[in-house]
C-alpha cells in the first residue's frame, strides 16, 4: 500500500527529508529485533511518544515483537520485557487486533474514555500490572509496498514540551504512516534474514539434533544482550553499538554450522569421544570458518570470527588456536589463543553457548539445574571465560531467563 508524494506536499521539504533520513537507518540493520528497536526509536522520536510496541502478523494472530517505555524502563539497562512471549487474535477485541483486521489507523485521545460505540476495546491489564497510565494512542498498520500487512505499530502517550501527555498531533498522524510504510519493508527483510539463518541451522540440525532453531536463537539473543551491556560499559558510540549488536545476534546463530563437516559416528556418539575423535570434532570450528572466508559483508566477517573462535578459552586451553593457513587440507590446531587474543564477540558467544548447552538436554547428559549451570559459569571466570563477560552475564540474569522462556524448544520465530 504505497503513499504518493503529493500526500505530503503541504509539509516543508526539510521535514520530509528528515523523515527519509530516519528511514535510512532501517536499511543498515539486518536482524528483525534490531530493526524493530530502531523503528520504535525513530517513530517515538518523531511523535514524542513516551512508549510504543510493535506486533508481527503470524497467521491469524499478532505476536508481540518489541516494546519501548521511557517511564518504566531505565535507559541503557537490559530489559527483559522485550522478550515477553504472547500474541493476540486479529479481531475487534483489542486495538492492535482491530487495526490488523481492518487495515485502519486508529487515533485515541483517552484510552480509558473511548467514544460510545467504539468497535474495539482497551485492555487495561498491562497498565494495572506495570503501574502505567495509557492515555493517547496512535496505532498504524504496517504495509509493505506490495500491500501486504506485516504488523501493527502502537505509539502511546504523546507529550508536549512540558512533558504533559497530549493527543497525537494531526501532523504526526499524517507523517507516521510514511515512516511506517517504509518500516514494514525493513521488517519484512529482517524476518526473511532470520528465516534464512534458521534454514542454514536446519541443515546442521539434520546432522546434529542438538543444533536446534530454539538453541541458536537463545545463543544469539544472549550474545546480543551481553554485548550491549559490554558496549555501554566501554562507552561505545551508540551507532556502532547498535550495528554490532545487530550483527552478533545473527552471526552467533551460526556458531556451530561447521558441524556439517563432522562424520555422524562422531557427531552423534552418545558416549565420551576418544582423543582422536575429539581432534576430529575440533575441526568444526575450521569448517565453519571456511564457509565465510569469501567475505561479502560485515556479517560474513563476524560469522567467521565466531565460528572459528567460540571454543577458545580465556586461559589458552581452548581450540583451534592460531592457524596460519586455514585452507590447508590437513590443517591441525595451532598454538593457543588466550585473553584478548580471542575476539570479543567469540568470548561472548563462548559463554552463551556453554550456558545454553548446560541447561539443555543432550544425548550424553540430562539438563543441568540453574544452580548447577550458574555455579559452573562462575567457576569458569578467568579460566574458561573472560571474567568481565561472566560479570555482565550475571548482571542481566532476568533478561537471560526471559530469553529462555521466549525461545523454548517447541517454538520457532
């Protein structure tokens, strides 16, 4: 459902240009979560909205995708609310459901005093639970240029210069759909990118049943959240932080894709591997690295670094170590890498992968309890893991737990 430029001719060119510049930010991101985050950031900035959420169309329902709330969530702190897993039907029982059902934009001045005869209702359950007060709402459908709806964006509580909640201005009601229309295209691309990664993982899963879509999505999300807190600690520029967080979420999902090159008798062996078998297993890091050697993008580069280095250890006792010629046919593990010689992103994925393996069922073990897993991670600080990464992991534990719930083994994105 495209928008004609003439619709916006009554607005100054510099305003339209500013919106197009905001839209350009979407095109630099790859992963769906990063895209949703950026869309909400730009839409709220344009409308001066205190909060907002995006729901994604999945069959006949809307699945919760992302949320912002300046009143409830502290800036630069990890937020478990973005991993809440729920959906609503596409019907007239909710505002977002009605928008998806009809394709209409809805503008509400006061959610608690809807006009008589409104064809939808406002559910105050979230407000009561969170101690929030929703008043003004602007809910818009997200259509691609081909007219396909991918979701609904809901902006909440527009504010004036004094911070008082007001109705969304008529100009904002007109301009937000321009941003939303382009946002839908980015969302569609982000979903396809995630699905493409999951298809690659599915190939690995055919060989190794432990390499599931749920597992890799948990590892990707753990890694992204740990990286974000590391970047904040180290004063990384916001643009760089967002770009790296976007990439690490996808690249971390491909950490074990090199297992497709390991023989079944080793990959699926339920007992402990012999020393010779384990040497063969170590090669999955090199095989994974080789898949991304012909680099066409930043994602290829990061995926290569993670695939090669995610089994390295802080104390130098990991693998495959320093290898001069990764393409040599009979390549073998080299001298150890340790501490900062191991790329940061690989140090992060190492912890994320080990933690998820500990709490998951494997052919050779039952899942560990949370207490056992946490004790193991803590004991590994300074030996297996970068101690700062361990510290950040425990700092954001509520987010880690929320990710586990969202990406359960029976679920896919």
